[in-house]
C-alpha cells in the first residue's frame, strides 16, 4: 500500500517470462493494462501500466528493496503529465 494515499497493488502471480497478474486499487479497482516483472542483477523490478478513466497510460516503475520490504520508484500521472517519487509498503 502507498502510505500517501492508500493506493494498493495486489500481485497475484508472476509467470516465468515475467508477465505479472496484478490488480490496482484507488480505492476502487483500476484496470491494469500491463504488468511485467524483471530482474536486473539481484534487483527485482516491476512495471505496471494503468488504462482506465483518468488513467490513460499512467504507470509505475518500481524496484523491490528487501531491506525495507518495499517497492520504491516512480509514478507517472498521465493526465497531469507529472512523475512522482513513491513507495509501497507490504500489507500484512
């Protein structure tokens, strides 16, 4: 969950090719057009693209930090054409 607004990414599964089954909530469900996981060295990366009302290509570029158990990165808000530094904390 993003502590700055309660936005939630739910990772349901990741295929061997990195295709990721993900959901996004704000707080209602927002359509995830694409979700892809990858690995660069020891870093796990996640790209999530949103396509819905008020989300015309907004996307997250995230990296997993095992020390903090967080996803850190950027969020591009397509309507405003602005990029924000953000992070997600694991919900327990």
